[in-house]
C-alpha cells in the first residue's frame, strides 16, 4: 500500500444502519455529511482509515444493510482506504483476505496493523481488542442489550425520543445492573445445589455503553503498548475523542452531535477536527483523562442547607390533580403497602410457617393485580412509556402465575422475586430518568433504584423462610411507599421542558 507523503484521515464508530427505525446514523441525517467528508478526503489526496464500528450489525440485518448502502460503499471504494472491523461489525472480520465479499470496499479490510510515521510506530485498531468482554467473536451481553433496544426503537418508530435522547440510552442506563442481577441469580442457584464456586458480577458493556469503564479501557490499551511492539495507539470504541499524553489518540464518533475525526501527517503530527456544514473545522485536541495538576484550586463546597432545601422542593412539589398514569401508581403503591404490612402482621402474630405461606400466596395475587394495573395504565401512554408499562405488566402477570405454581419452594421464590424486583425497578428508573419529558418524578427514580438494590440483597440472603418473609414484607412496604409518593408528587413535565437527567 502506498502511504508515502499522504495525510491519514481517521474515523470510527459511525454505526451505520439500513435506514430504518433503528438507524441512529440515518436519524441524525448524517449520510449527506459523510459523503461530503469522503469527497473532502479524496480532494485532499488523503488516505482514509475506518477504525471499526462502521456498520451497526448488532441491530441490523447484514445483507439488507449492505444493499441499502451500496452507493456509499461505491464511493468509499474510490478512496485509498483501510477498514478495520470493530466489535459492532465483528461479523465481517473473518472475511478478511477471503473472496466471499466481492465488492472492492471489502478488499480494504484489515486486522489491526502498525505503520511508522515520523520515526514512531502507530498502531491502528478499533479499541475493543484489549477489552476482555468485547474482544471475542461471539455475541455478548452488550449485543443482546442492543437487540432489545432495537425492539423499543421499532415501537417508537425512531431511535430518538422526543427529548432528543436515543432509545438505546434507556437500556444502557441500567444494562450493567442487568448483568449483575443475572450473576447473582446464578450464584443463588449454585448455592442451592451445594456448589462452592463464587460467581462474581462482571461487566460486558463497552466503555461507550458504560462510561465508568473508560479507565479500565485505558489501562488495557496502555498494558498492550508497554509490551514495546509500537509507540502510539490510534483507536475509537469509546466514542470519546481526544488524547492521553502523546501515546493515545481517539477519533471519537459520528453518532452524536459531533462528526469527529483525526488527521495525521506523514511526520506523525496528530490533529483533531470536526466535520460541520460541509467543512473541516480544526479544534483543540480534547484530553480524554486529565491528570490533576499541582496548584489546581479545589471546587467550592456547596451550602448543605441550600442543597437540602432544593432537594426537598424537588421531591415535594405542590401536588396537582393526578392524571391516569399517576392514579395507577397510587393504586399500585397502596396495593404493595397493604400486602407487605398484612404479611408482616400475620408473620409476627402466627409464626414463621404461616407467615411464609401467606407471603407467597399474597405476593402472587399482588403480582397479578399489579400487572393488570400496569396494562390498564399503559393504554393511554406515549409510545415508549407504553412499551415500558406493557413489559412490566406482562412480567408481573407471568411472575404471579409462576409463583402460584412453583413459588412455595424457597429457593425458586427468592430467584423469581429477585429478578422481578430488578426488572420492575429498572423500568421505573427508565421512566423517571430517561423519559423525564413525559413524567417528572424523582420519587419514581428512588423507588426504581431502591428496588434494583433490594433485588441484589434478596438474592444474596440465605434461603431461609424466617429471614426472607421479613425482608420481602419490608421491601413491599418500601416499594409501595415510593410508588404512592411518585403518584402524589410526580407531575407531567410541560411539552417545552428540556431534557435534563436526574442527578
């Protein structure tokens, strides 16, 4: 490949789809911008490196996507091009150096590679290669999460909500916790079978899906660089453009508001630019992980009294007349409190055995009624919130039926209730945090987050009816109280209100 005296343009993480309801790239009307950018690269006589996740194959049909994007592939094939697949388009990686795909674009596919520029060795890759949970070829939890998000996007008719947030962000907010609850469930099953092996919750989301993993990502990249086979890493994967020192350069993404890319001269100088309104605009290179320098002034402490008063006003606004969805929340809250308090009273008064049987039967009835209320409340809700309510309602109905049939076994009951508590809580968090343009309620967030934490506690407890009856009764009272307060103080946000996530 002739790379002499040519500038290299680096892009990654476009996540191009087939133009349907799941296509975040097309929803942002990015195709004309990308094609203009490709013309710019060709006009500059540059070489284009596409470092992974160019296609969104976690949510799309491969053949349909390629057919729909034929014109784009034809334009790409006219450039001096290198394409390195990432984890979202890893399904193409095994076609490298084969003749299965005859379009000339795919003849440019390569595995991660090293090129010397300005006396330093630059390694070009996607960035998932050092991620132990995303480096494999097989679908993982992150892909399953994206598939589930695709179902939401189909129902919504768009990958974007009215707030401007992507539907996929709804699930990414609590995707890591979903994996945690799965691991906890497996641990409970293993304990009931007498297994001694510990099951540790781990993360399979990418740093883009879970920003808390950015530090872990950087550690992995640095560890590979320290082996001495190259001097600089150029990559994508995290959707966070910028540099770390002079050894890490990230090209960012085209899925958000910015169309970021890197331009690397033959002498190894790396510049950061953004494509906007048909022009390449050079920006100051962002710093991915800034280091705390000496003499930096600490942030001014917040006034605790003012913060407490502000929090109180947020949690306890002046109540307004509840609409239908809030009446449903109030009814569900009263139901949960009644069941929890009743079971606790009977357990204390009649002993653990009676309390346990009453708890299981009462919880099954509660789940059936609660599910019916969710389905009733969903009928007049906006699209995405309706889907969340439908999922919760169906899950509650199925839970109630299974508990009536199999729930009197302590181990089975704990797993069922633990998983339900997590799913129900996660859906409440999604409705409160991500869909704040539809429902404004910090109480709903509190009850959802508390329910998710309670699910982990329940699955961690020993399989003892004496202990579990009190824990579950207390959980129902807490959960019901939160739903009741959400119904009283939760208020419809105005249609002009801007989206602002809860802190």
